[in-house]
C-alpha cells in the first residue's frame, strides 16, 4: 500500500525501534511508496511513512533493495554534500563517506554484510540517519 509521506519533524527525530519479522508488511508498504515516488526519491526509511522501525528501502543500480536493522560498521572517504528529502523542505549540507560497509538483515532476517560505494553509499547513509532520528 502506498502511504502518505510523514513530514512531522518531532516524529522523524525519534530513534527507530528494531525491526522484526512482524514488520515485513511495513517493508512492502515502504517499497511501494518509494516506487510511487521514484521520479523524485531514491531512498526511504520507515519513519518517512509514519512507522518508527529500523527499515530502509532504496534504489541500487536500477534494482530496489530493503534492509532491516542496517548499521554502518566501517566508513572511509569523508566529503561534504547537499541533500534533499521528501519529508523535509529544501536541501541541507551534510557529511557523507564514499565507502561504507553495512551490516543488515534481509527479508528472511538473515544477517548480511556488504560494502557500498558512491551514490548508493550516500543514499544508505541518508536513510540510516533517518533511523537514528537525525534530520539533515
């Protein structure tokens, strides 16, 4: 189900609770909402659709991907950039890293570990910030 985009800064500033297998439906809604906004959005976190769970969805080289409970375990190559967000008006300066290693769980809640670079790494960092309640 395509959900409305949450713009409530107080809600968005809350740290997300861990996701469980009971949240698979939330992930499906998150993916459908992201695809519905694909013309102006490349990634979303569950709090952007009003659910305070640690789930992100994003475009990764033409494919869509969902991560449950993602955590950046290593990062390198810091740089400054400007980012926008569907939940917030305008753009903001932020620090990102060119290379990140992320640990997460897939839809079967199996732990995965992968290194991401460039644009995909930037998207993931933005969405993980959402999970941490960081508004950029």
